[in-house]
C-alpha cells in the first residue's frame, strides 16, 4: 500500500540524537520503506529543510545530505501542479487545516495515496485518508515501532 511521508517523521530522523528514541523513528521509517510504497512531495522536503534549521539549528548542507541519502532515493516525490493547487483550494474550503497540509492532501488524493505517516491529527478530518503513526510495544525489555492507524 502507498503511504505518504509527512515532514515530522523526516525532521525527527534528521534531528533526534537520543539513541533510544532515534532507533524507534528509524525502525518506523524502515518499516514503511521496506513494506510499503513510500512517497512524499517537494513541499515536505522544504519543510524538513526549514524546520531542521529554524527549530533545531541543523545547517542546510547537513539536511540536504540527509534528504539525498535517506529520502529521495527511497520514495517517489509526487508533483505539485495546478491540479494539486485546485484540489487543495477545495480541501481548504471543506476543512480547517494549514494550506501546506491541504497541498499534501491534494497530492495524495490525486495520486491515490490513502495513508499518511504523520503525528499531525489534522489529517484525521479528511475522509478517505488514514493517518498512521508509531506505537511502542514495551513487552519485556524490547521496544519497537510499528504502524498504528488512527
């Protein structure tokens, strides 16, 4: 199944330094990449660059290397064209969400991507889109990240 990867997961992969938490994000990302058809759009890449720099002070060069080595080679980057803009405008009329999230949703709808990996509950408002995020199984001493639907 196709899954759209939102910026928050990629920002965490690019910025989290605590090994235990980092392993959880890496396992979640790896599960998506290995077991699903991952995709995103260039606006997500812009958000990763901007947030990594503004909030976590990661230089653009480091984030660009991260995107080139860990992101673009492992997923399809969906286009954002006039059709996505028109769809996003309709989505904004129906739902109270950020314009960037409406553009991501439009790209998903027009490319038949039914799931999004994000912690952003704003996507729960959109019929036909299923949000998935990490859960942690604390059974025994082993922790693992798995997909969890909304």
